[in-house]
C-alpha cells in the first residue's frame, strides 16, 4: 500500500469530515431557518467531498476497509485534521469565523490540488472548488455582517477571530506525507499558500472593520493526530451508532 | 482538462430519458446532463453518471433507477459514478431549463449574471410564477445544495433559483 498517499488523502479528507460534522450538528439550531439550511448544505457538500476522498483512500488501502470504516472506525490519534476545524460553536460568531478561516485556506488549497498529477485528486478538487467558492462567499458575508454590524456583534466576532487565529498557522505546516507527495507532484506545498491566505483574510477583516490579530502564538498538533479536548466529544457523537451497533447499515 | 463530450448510444436515449431526477421529478436525467456516456458492451449497458454537487444524495437513487429502467427494456447494466469532467449547469438542456421553470424553479443564469445576483444583489432572476424580475435573494442556500432561496417582490411568492455552477 502507498502509505504516504493514503495518509495524504486522510489529511485532506479529515478536515472536511470534522468541519462537516460541526456544521451538521447545527441542524435545527441555526439562528434563522435560512442560515440553518445554509449550514447544513455546507455540511452536505463537505460530506460529499469526504466520500470521494475516503473511497479513494479505501482503494489505496487495498484491504477490506471501506469508506465507512475509514470515516467511522478510527481512534482519535488516527484522525489528521487541523485543530481549527474541531473548535466548538461557542456562539455563532465562532461558527462563522471557523468556517471563514478554513474556507479561505480550502479554496487556495483546492486551486493548487487541481494541478495534481494524481488524476483522482485533481478531479475531486475540480469538483469541490465550485462548492467551496459558495462556502467562502457565505462565510465572508457573515464576517462582514457581524464585524460591521452592531457594537455587540462586532465585539463577538473580534473575540472569535482573536481566539481562532491561534489555529491558523497549522494549516501551512508540512507533514512527512506532504513532503513525499510534493516530491511526486501529487501534493500541494501548503507553506506556499500562507502569504495569499493572510492577505485575503486580512483584506476581508479590514473590510469588516475588524482588527487583524497580531498574535504570533500558534497551536499545532492535529496533523499529527494530537487533538484538543473537543475532538473526543465530536468522535463520540460521530461514531456512536457504529460503536453501539457494529456493522449496522441502513 | 478532460473534454466534456457526451457519448450515448442512440438506442438508449429514449430509455434514459424516462429516468427522472428524484428531487425534481419533472426533469429527466438526460436533460439534467448527468448522464455522460452510455453504450452497450458485450450485451451489458455501461452507463457513466456525474453528480451535480458532491454531496448530492440523489446519485445512489439515480443509479438504481437507471438500472431498473434498463432492466425493464431488457438490458443488464453497470452504472459508474465519475467526477471528471465536473458537472456544470451549462449541461442542462433547453428543454430541461423549460421543465425547471414550469416546475417553479428559476433556471440558472450565466456565470457573470449569477455573480451579479448573488454578490451584488442585482435583480435579474425571473420569478417563475409571474415573470417579474423584481426579486430578491433570501439565502444563498436553498432546499438543496444546488439552489438558492428567492422571493418575488411583486407576487410575494418564495421560489428556488438553480445556482450557476461552472
Ligand atoms: Zn412573482
């Protein structure tokens, strides 16, 4: 089995899985019906993308593992998503700030992944980027709406941005699988996306009358499977059915 | 880039046209543009379909419906889901667009007009009920991932707009 490619695919897919799970958990809890539907549609897009990645990963694994096994039956340390996507919905400003900080990265990442020499990955990227451009538009609008809204909404959005900022640097860390895949022309060199990312994010924050955090203190670990305390709770819910009723289907 | 050519055996067109999109029953999957190829190989029909959106839950049903329709016509078949080239709203046929409008869903505008509408709030989307373009967007995401929610300022009817995907 191509170990590096397998891990590389999981690294991409797990971000979308965990963020999709976070957004899906808002079903019935969105601040308005339209926003609720938007959040769950974003979740659905992410899960759709995840299926394509895990199906491919299952093929690479070449054993009896299915896409569902990969999604549902790993231990916490085996999930390779960045810490950003697992952060909780403290309030709606956090939900949108998390989405926005990931969407800007996601769009830049997929733009590059489209050029991958791996035709499956480039096809998934080509398909997903159209959806992600809508996500980015949606979350950016909320940054502006809350940032440039009332005193209260501005304060809350600034707090969310300041707090989540600490998880942004990890997006640009290269893993060993990354390095191996870059050398084969398959992977994206995420370190090269950093400048464009902070430029785009800063532009939108400024447009939203928000301050760009100056903190240089960053958290990392997710890409190595070392997660924040929130991850266990997410997995407990995500994996509940498969753990309670192993191999169940519907 | 892979060329977006459709390769469908003429003998199969009428059969596949009877299969409809489970979420928009008036629309045939052929008019939707999701069938990318269909041909007979050693007596078995091989069909390739492509999803509108990645998370489209209708794809599994569409696959099953295609097999059932072909079986009824006396064919065994295999259905494969392909991702490249990615589906675009340009592949909806003129007949498909008409079916959408008749069903109460505004058909996608072109890419530029779509941006004007979704980003700049321009009033270009035509209300499928009364034909007025005095309409406003309520939400970028509608009842399914492929649609946005609109409302007509003249007749007040809410309706779905099929978002442009390119
Ligand atoms: Zn009207």
